C-alpha cells in the first residue's frame, strides 16, 4: 500500500462543521492506521517509512514492535529509541502508525520563557479554530525538556496503556537545543485519531530526542499550519472488513488482539457473557476469516481449543465505503 493521493482513498474523516466546505488534497493530514488499533496492541508494521513519506515531510509516529519514537524533520525520518539515541530510519523500515503532512506557508510566533501550557495556548491563538488539524513545529532553545519512549515489544502484544505502565522510560535534558515536530488534533471521532497536542523532538546535534512529556521554552519559534481533512490509510481490505463487523463481535477481536490466543471460556470471562455466546461469536468470525481455531492448542502442543486473531482475512469483501464504516466506530 502507499500513502500517495490516488491510493489513499481508504477513508476520509471530515469535521461535521466543515462538511459544506470544499477540501483539496493539499489541505490534508495523512494518518496510517486507526489510532485505536495501535492502542489495542497493533504494533506490527503495515507500511514502510518510504511509503509514509509520500504523504509529507513533517510527521511523527512509531516503528515496528513499538521500537522507539518516530520524528520526521524536513523529510528525514529519525528513530529515538528507549535509550534516547537518535538514528536515521531506512526507507524500507516498517511502521504500524504514522501521521504526516506538509507544513506549507506556516504562521509563526517567537516565544520566550514559557511553559508547555503557555505554548499550547499560543498555538490555539495562532489558529483560532478548535476543529482544525494543526501541524506544529517548535524550534529553538529550551530550559528543560522531559522526554519519553518505551522498550520494543514482543507478541502477544499488550495494549498500550499496559506497556506504558511497565516499559516506559523517561529522561530529562536541561538545557535542550533542537526542534519539536507534531500535531494538535481536535476530538472529532471515537478513537480513530488521538486528540490533543503531540510533539516528538530531535536535538540540534541530531543525537537524541523523544516523545515530549514536559518542556519549558527559553527562546523558540513556533510555526503552525492548518488542515481541515484527515485521510486515514487502512493497510488492507481486511481492516476495512473488520470495521464492518458489529460492535459485539469487534470486542471479541479486541480480546484476542490484546491477550493472544484464548479459549471460548476465557473470552466469555473477559466479556462477561456465556461460553455458548462466546463460541457463537467466535464461529461467526471464523466463518468469515477474521479468527482461526487452534484445535490442538497453541502450536499443536495439546490442550483446549483456542482461537486467535487473523489480521488480514482471506477473500475478505465489503460493499460499503470505508468512510461510511468509520462512522460506526
């Protein structure tokens, strides 16, 4: 798959208040993968960094297995690992989640001696549009910054909230000279995107950086660009079909995604439903290729029958538009 304009027809989320306005492809922010898929444990790469860069030269995200923070500065992708070490990412490196845009004709303001909250307020003043997607660049010197990342994960993957509790690493740099790249997203959907201000940093000497947790500006220029459209690229038809399943069945998929192979009894316990109902739902999903049955236990080692998630079902078909499917999330 690719993020270039003709192929990114996977899904478009528009703010309701802007439905009557014309949007152009240049006025767009591109997002690979739905945010809730990542937060539920979807850490395997579904596209390459090279493909993601087709969507713009300004961005952030993560890498395969949640291996570090991704920051794209002037078209160059950087990985900041859990030790705080920055390295350039190869174009063929896989990514499960990335957001990119082009910060074209930005509005800028010089900021001195201000906190993260004051910086956020200045961004809102520059934009004056609570429903816009705002590309943000903050470049200069900082009194201090608190940065974070997480250790790379191994399957079966846990949800992101659990990973942060056990595997998050933070480090403070004081002072810091460099740039922060990111976005301020509005709260326009139920988990498709992550609302709020998100910044990933890279030091001026390109040796370190990370996901910003706190900062205090000494002297910096904040630049913002506004977009009114988010184009979400779904990695395969299987994901589109997954969205088409009813909510009662998606929660079964979510249990298997979060916890790995499970018996019908274990699924029933996780969802507080009867084992018979859990089995009915699992068989419905299996008939359509979304999950598969492990009759001999995991790896055929014996034990009770277990079920596991199949991310890209075979022969998946859908007759609905992806943009319609996303409204059901």
